[in-house]
C-alpha cells in the first residue's frame, strides 16, 4: 500500500495542503498582509480539492485491485 505511487502522490498532496494551511495561519497570526493570507487560503482550497480527488481515486482504484 505505501509503495503504491498513487498513495505517495495523495500523501504528498495532503502534506502540501497542511503546509499551505500552516503558512496561511502563521501569516494571519503574525499580522502579515491580509491579501497574502487570502491568497494562501485560496491556494489551500484548490490544493484540498485536488488532494480529496486523489484520495478518492486511491480508494476507488485500490478497492478494485
């Protein structure tokens, strides 16, 4: 399972979303530029959508094999 390339891509996508989320929260919490926080949160939503699709694809393809 962990050696499945689709699992690795999905895991990287999830970790990327977590990194974007932490960067956005950190920027907001430190009083950074609100436009930058907003842009980071938009990127998080896009990344989260892609990560959810990859996880669903992994589950669907994994259940058929």
